[in-house]
C-alpha cells in the first residue's frame, strides 16, 4: 500500500489503543489488532473473516499484505468493510465505537484531502481555492461521503485535467474551449412548459412530487429562456450551445423560477436543451445531481467559474 498513514484509535474508556493504517480511502487493521479490538481470540476472528470472504466480501480487494517490523513474512491487513462485518458478527460495543471513529476519520480525510493529486494544480490560484471551497461546503452540507460525494470529486478531477492543459496558455485561468458548437436550437416557452408538465406528471405518479412542483413564479422562466438568445451589437451574448446549456442549468437553479423543484427542473431542462441540440453528454445521472448541488451551494460571485466548469465538462476534448 502506497502513501499509507498511521493514525491512533483509543477507546473512550481508555482500555485499548490501536495503531491504524489509513490508505486507499479506508482504514486497515491486522488480524491481531482486530482480535485485540473486539476482545476475541484468534480462532473466533479467523472463522468470522473466512466466512465474510465466503459470503459477503471479495478477499482480493478487501485484504492487503504488508511487511512490518519483527515479522519474517508479510502480514495480512483488512479494511474497514471487513472490520465492520466482524464487529457485527461478534456484536461488540467497542466495534460500534471503532466504526464511528473510522467513518469520522475518513470523512475528515475526504473533506481535507479531496483524494486529488494536488501537484497537478497551483494551490495558490484563486479559482482552485474557490472550487475546492465550494466542494468542501457541498460535501459538508449534503453529507456526500458516498458514491455521490466521490462523483463530485471525479468532476473536480476532470476540471483539473482540463485546467492543467491550459495553464501555460491562459495565465492560470480556465478558458472556454474553442471547439464548442456555435449554432443552437432554441427552447420556446410553450415547449418548455409542456415538457415540465409531463415531467411533473411522471414524478407525481411515483410519489416524488406534489402539486406545488413546477408552478411558475411570475415571468422568470420566460425571462431565462429569452436571455439565452439575447444579442448585443448584433452578436449573441452566449456564443455556443454549451454556454447556453450551462447558463440555463445555472439560472433555473439559482433564480428559482418555480415554487418547488428548481434543482430537478434545472437538471431536466439542461438535458432537454442538450438533446434538442444533439450534443453528446459525458455526465451521468449522479454527476448531474452533483453539478446541481454545486450550483445550488455556490456563491453568486462564483457563477463564471461554474459556467466554465460545466462547459468544459460538456466539450469533447
């Protein structure tokens, strides 16, 4: 295991202290440490681990061997999934305490470490700091230490790769790509309202919306749609399909043109606009949810940053 760190777990009663390996976004204990943690002998723990690998978990991905001091051969270490499974089988109160502690450690690691290769980027750059600050806020507020949280991080990784390739050309700023699509088909207000009504009906049928969902507030939706095609001095303000799609996504979520469901409707209209203009979509369902949350949590001052991020995620490199 590369880049592993050693951290310390101490029980609240002070009875035990265990050195814990932190690596690959999880924590690791040897079998002897698991025996000590749960207060069970070697035969009991061995039997549980054997049954766990037989019935629940894949042995290869949940166990690693390490060379440690005073041992003439590699020692097997087991990750948090195995430790938790053992804890449930032996019904140990100390195991519950350890699980809570380990999850807190992993949450702190994800929020502060971001699982990013920080050498890719210039840490002092304002846009990098703003984006990671927004990531931090979103993870905390939405408790996204899950597949969804990991997906946010992967989105940021995509952003950093794009940004890295542009650093030497654009003075450390994320640029809008030059291979965007210039011509676009517009969404009319009537078509949009009809599509939202059908979307609302489908959600109500499965119990995921109320009659308040999708009710317009004043003329805000019409204003947003008109804004996408506005011109200045004979030229379109938003110069590409991708830029218009990104602004539509952003404005529906941030301007709240509906009494309820703005994030879902913003995501829906974003997809509808992309489909209407026959753009390829690289963002999956979880990624779309993650982007919607990033927009919702963002400061209005970060609009330009979010728009350029979305455009870069839409454009095929």
